[in-house]
C-alpha cells in the first residue's frame, strides 16, 4: 500500500472516528480527544467548503460531545443516523432489540470484562477487556438473531454489534456524495476497521482515495500506520490548503 496523496481543494473528506482520529480505549467513554484535533478538523471543514464528515459506529450525539463545539456532517451507527451539511437529521426507526439486549446483558453478568452498549438502533457487545471471550460473544449474538433477516451482526475491533440490515458506512458515504457540498468532489475516506471496508468500496471506484489506518488486510490502496500518522497527514493538508500553492488537479493540468 502507498502513502495517501495530499488533499486538494476539490476533495470531500470522510473520517472514521475511533482508531482513526483517536486511539482506542478500554471503553468507548475513555477515549481522549486532543484539542488540537478539534481545531484541525474545524479548519479543514472551512478550507474544504464544508465537505468534511465523520462516519462512525458511534451515535452522532457521542461524536458531537467529543468534538464540541464542532457539529460536523456525520453518519452514526454505521449509517443508521445521518446528519447532512445543513444539519438535517435522518434516522432509521429502531427495531425491537429487547431479546438482543437481554442476551448481551446476561452474557456480561456471567463473564467479567464484557461491556454492553445500547445505541439508538443497535446493541454492541465489547470484549476488549476479555479478548478470550471472542467466540463466546460471537456465538451468543449469532444465536439470538438467527432466522431474523432484519438484523445484521458486525464484527469490529473487540466488538460484536447487532444492527439493522441494509445500512453501512458505504451507503452513508454514497448519500453524502449525492448532495452539496460533497457532490462532484474527489472522495477521501480513512478508517481502521473491517466496518470501514464498505466505505473503501464506494470511494475507490469513484476515483477517490481509500486509506487503511493501521495493520491488516484491506480493499484500500493507501495506508497510514496510526492515529498520529492520520493527524500529521491532516495537519500537512491544512497547511498546504492554506498556502497560495493550493491547486486542484484540474488547475494543475491547466
């Protein structure tokens, strides 16, 4: 894989959150967001005409809380929620997750180190503190949704998540690219997890840049090693976009 090229003024920037912008932590609430990152994202949002969005498995209100005072365009819960550049929110109706929540809570009661996260339309079972329980968690979640095609089981980094079928990050990015200010721009998407692969599959056929963060196989043709490398890449992009030499590819050709 190659190091990603720099952003140009005609780019649309899509960013995963956990593991891409911020380091993973033992629990979702334990992450640390540097103030410099918030300022940097705000600058890039202005320099790219508003075409910067966070595409995450988190709920949008969680993203907003950690990036305050920013309220960027965002897709939450892998696309179950989406807020466009005008601030309009679209949100899928939550399915009945009672059985899933009960099964996850029972597992967490029996096994120490498991964390159950109740989202708007999904249940996430985190096993970062008990990685030896991966198979136990997977089997329990597969069993509770067996024969229910309205649900899909996602396997992320130390988490199994039951969410509505038919939504993913790629679909969310595709929706952004059909509307202002993202439409007609060159899409860049950076993500670290298997759940980001659907986004990579959308941007690359459009002539965009898919960036895998960290180790592991991926559809992406570009890679950055860590969240720190992502920050440095974004910082360089801001400096270049601020300078007089900021040209789009079309400008450069002309």
